[in-house]
C-alpha cells in the first residue's frame, strides 16, 4: 500500500491516530468524508477540524 506523503514519518501529521489512517485506507476510492465524519476524525485524533480538513487536502 502506498501511503500519502502526509503519513510518512517526520511529517507534520504524525499525530494522526490509527483510526484516521484506517478511515483513509477504507475510503481510498472516495476519500471525501462528510462533515460528520470529519468531526469524528478530529475527535478521534485530537486534531482540530481545520487540521483534519487541511490534511485531507494533501
């Protein structure tokens, strides 16, 4: 599996939790979460909603 550059070690997104990476992998064909899913990803990773949105833009 080729992970996005943002998931590589040393990136500013090292705070991502396993649940975020799992979500991204499960939705790799359509990696566009709903607003509710973005909120849940933010809560699960202790990131802000803005950080989650920025991560998904990479």
